[in-house]
C-alpha cells in the first residue's frame, strides 16, 4: 500500500477496543452538505484501520464542538467512546482535575 493512504474497515464491534476516536463535522462526499461523522481507529490484521460512520446532517448537532476526539490507546471500546462523546459533545469547559480524579493539576 502506498505511503499516506489509510486502511479502512467497513464495520466495528461495539465491544472492540479503539486506538483513537474522533467525532467531527465535514463536507459529505458529492458535496451534499455538511454532516457529522464518527471515526474510529481500530486494529485490522496488525495495522490501524479507520471506520467512518455518517451520523446525519450537521444541523442536528447545532452547538456541538466541530471536532471532538480522544486517544483511547486500546483501553476503551467503541461503545465507551460513543458514550464519552454523547456526554461531552456540547460541553465547552470541564475541570481537568475533577474529570480525571487528580489530586492536583498544574497547567504547563
């Protein structure tokens, strides 16, 4: 496979571990308007592959962050990532110390 091209997969299992998850708004194929997409990076044959799911018109997600992403490092499943996105999609601020149950936090 030429460098720079991503492997793709046509499906993911809800209990499958995820390397990276992203939810974003972008132009749909064929320029049919802006739509919301989920993108999961999962393992296929020892390589990362991307699964993309069209969630519908971007207008259904007014006020959502244009880009929401998390590095799951194969510690979270597809369903867990979706639950985090559902919880945080419209959140504009959160306390890092509280979110990650840290005793202290010093921003760099």
